[in-house]
C-alpha cells in the first residue's frame, strides 16, 4: 500500500524521514508468511513469491532479512510519488536515544538488542496481553504501504513501510468504553542507547494518540521497510507510523501500549509544550514558533536552491482523516 506520512524521528533540524527504492513502486501479490523470528533474525521468506518480487530490491552490502508483504488497497494509501533511496532513509534519522545528529542513529545503534522482544498491551482493555514479536507478526498478512514523511523544518521522504493497521491489534485486546487515548512507551536501555539518561528529553520516550486516531486504518504498526525488517536506527523491531502527523508522533522500538481515559503527557509536550502540541497534525497554516511550515523539500532529489514544495494539509490525507478534527480550532489544538 502506498501512503504519505510522518515519522517519529525528527529533531529541531529535521524529521527522520525514509524512502524506498524505485523497485518498490511495483505491486506485490498476496504473500503467505511461512516463518517469523525477532527483527534482525532470519524472518524467513514467503510462499508464492514470484520472480519479479525476488528481483525487486537491488543487492547491497548488509541487506537485512526479508519481510513478507502484500500491496494494500486502503483508500488514500496509494501514491505515484518517487521513492526515496534506502540509503537516505536509513542514514538520515532522528532517534534521540542514539544521539541528536541525523547520522548518530545509524552510527550508534549497533549494540541495541532487538531479540528477544515483546510488547505489552494494557490499561483500559478487556484482554490485556503481552505479545512476543513473533506473535505480532502473525496477526495479519503484512501490508506494503508507502508513506510520505515530513519533518518539522520542511524536509520530506517517501518510504515503503511493511506492517498492518494498528486497529487490528487493538481490537484483539477489546478497548473498554472508558478508553479515550492510546499511549506508546518505547525502549530506554542506557547500556545500548547512549543518549538515554541525557537531558535532551525525559526517558523513556512516550507518545500518544486519541483512540479514534489510533483506530484509523492509516495508522500503521510497522515491522519493516523496503521489504526487509526494520533497521535498528529506524525503530526495530516494531514502530508506529502516523502518516498525517509530524514524524515525532510515530514512536520507535515500542515496548508497551497502554489505553487510558486521560490524555497522556508525551515526551515533546513535556519538553517544549509551546512548540510541540499533543496533536501535531501537519498544518501548513500554523507556523512553528521558530520557522514556517508552509513548504517542504524532498530529501535526495531536491538541490539546496531548488524550489520547495507546498506543504499539504494533513500531509495530503485530509480526505481520509480531516473529519476527525471537525469543529476543532487547529491553531489552538496544534
């Protein structure tokens, strides 16, 4: 499925954005997940994989384990935009646990352990449960979605994420009627994440969505990109992708999901509430206090002096998500 979106990783310079190789513009046939293991291990191939799919991604050093995927048909998911290169997507990131420079996550995440891994889902649910990563992978056939990602200072990328709608997981735990928000808590291992414990943010990193946002079909629980398992610097082994919000709303390396009645205090709301509000929808009509958000430049294809692109409301997903904010003052609820 091809989608435009935001990423969680971003810093005051730009959001971590990622994009897929041109080969991934081809649609895939339905694939059957035969075997799964923790991210970074041998997530084995798939049945009925045709020859074109086998040749889709060019060989490169350090290629990660393949992750089965199928082309999604969700309305609003398809895009014909040019994909960003894997190189740019995996080396220009925001993941503050590994450092604040865009190159730090790829450089400093080597010791981070993504196996074994589990995610607990708790709070206001009828069926609280802890899922091993293998169990999460088996919940659904993996869908291929290509998102356009935006950062706060006008950079963007396009990447093919592999995963499925978060709603599929939430329905299994049966949210209670009192649940109004979904909180995401991410890994915070000071032994392998060198910036955990620094004063950059409060750790662990916490993000949250309103329940209706979390249940929107375009909100993705992602396990891979470019047909492979996620690199550590991109949020392995499982992360969130919310296409109509700024990148930092998409938590990486998730360890806990909690449903609550009260709005959670998220990492950036705690750190800089005057700059980064709870909703953080892409809204070109509201300037950040220190820069305009009206335009963006695509990573990997635009030169420094190339004319920027116009930023689209809700990152181009207004037909799919705009109704969730009907009647809200989007300058007040930024």
